[in-house]
C-alpha cells in the first residue's frame, strides 16, 4: 500500500485501474477514482467497476476528447514507469509521447511486423519493454495481441503459446533461460529412456 500511494502521489494520478486482489493497495483518498477490472468484486467507496467506468466515458462528448488530445505535445508525459523499489521506494521515469512513438515504430520496423502478426503479452505491464512491445508497438501497425493468464510465468505460458501460435515472441533473458532449462531437462529424460 505504501508503494502504491507513493506511485499515485508521484504521478499525480487521478485514476487507478486494478484487479480485485490489488484493491487493498489503493485508497480512493489518494486518487479521484479506483476502477476495478473485476465486475463481481465487492467494491469499497470511491471504487467503480470497469463497466460503469466505460458507461461514464460514453457520456463525454467527442469534442471534449478532441480538445484534450489537441493539447498534447510530443515532449509531454505519455507514461511513467517505476523501478522495482528493491533498494528503496520505487523511482519514477517519465516516457514522453515522442520517445514512446519513436521506439514503438522502430520496434515494428526492425521486427518487420504488421496487422497479420500475433504476439502473446505475458510480462508484467509495469515492465517498460512489455509496454512498448505489447501495447504501443501494436497500436502503430494493428498487430494482434493476446494477453496470457496471470500465472503465465509460473507455467501456463506454454499452453497459451500453443493455442495462439504467435508469429512474434519477445521475452527477457530469464524467460529464455527457463525455456532452455526445460528443453535440456526434456532431452535428458528422453536420452535416459
């Protein structure tokens, strides 16, 4: 809860979006509204379910949205990414719109992906690489993103990969190390028979 309050204060956040399990980490006292993805959760005061948030958003006139969008500048903050906070409170790093746009379009160009490709998002979206490759990059070219189950890194990723059959796969070094370990273990078991 202290780290969540710190992040909300450091970003001057008005809204927090989270699942039911994360609700105890946030208080409507530190932000204007907490939006919960889980529709069936019993929500405390100051929290609304996703469906109610979307319904309220539909009430906002398109001219208001256009006005706010036109006020955005390339060097303005697009996203804030926090360090893990292993040595102290997490530290914030601002990513500007032009930085995010350039990296996302460069990743799409370097990997030669387009709307016909598929990727599985399984890294935590607090990870800057996951945000750029799983969110911002696909927005530039229409790449299809499938979000893995929350326990992907504890075992369900393989089933998701089999089902989706992604044409693009991105992982941090530890993911590839785990894959290598499983492949080598499988090879040793096969060789022993």
